[in-house]
């Protein structure tokens, strides 16, 4: 799952002089000013962008789907007197939370130090 909107990354790269950003697996890369080799965008920058902007569109959709699944499951559970819908909603919510886990939180520190 993309945790950062392409517009957010593009905006940061433009503001800081980085060019030609791209995403490799779950890591964002770009060319720093006057560089000939791409480097990962620093994790601190990505965390700052996330703190400022909040959830991206894809994360909002997954979150809303999880909430709606619980509400619908609760209604079905009440009417059919069976916990199976709640178990299915729990499984869906567990997958959603796992998908929303930030892969960058366990990555190695970036080789570039910010000023």
C-alpha cells in the first residue's frame, strides 16, 4: 500500500531540488541536487510529510471499508444470532491494519543527512 501520495512526494522533491523520483518496492528514490545517482528519500522527510499531510486517499478508503465492515457485521450478527460475521469483519480489519503498517519504520537509516 502506498502510504504517501505521489503529489506529496513530487511537491517535496520540487521544493528541495530533487528530481526524477520513483518508487522501488516500498522505498522512494530520487536524484538529489547535482547528483548522478539516485538515493532513497530520507526516512525523516517521509515521516515529516506523513505527519503534516495525514492519511493518503488509499489509506482513507481502506480505513472506511474496515469501519463499515464492522458496522455491517454487527448488524448481521444481531439479526442472525451468530458471531461469524463479526469474525469475518475482525479478519478483514486485521488485514487492513497489517496493510497500513509503515514498512519504512523498520528500514535502515538514510545515508544522506539533512541540513
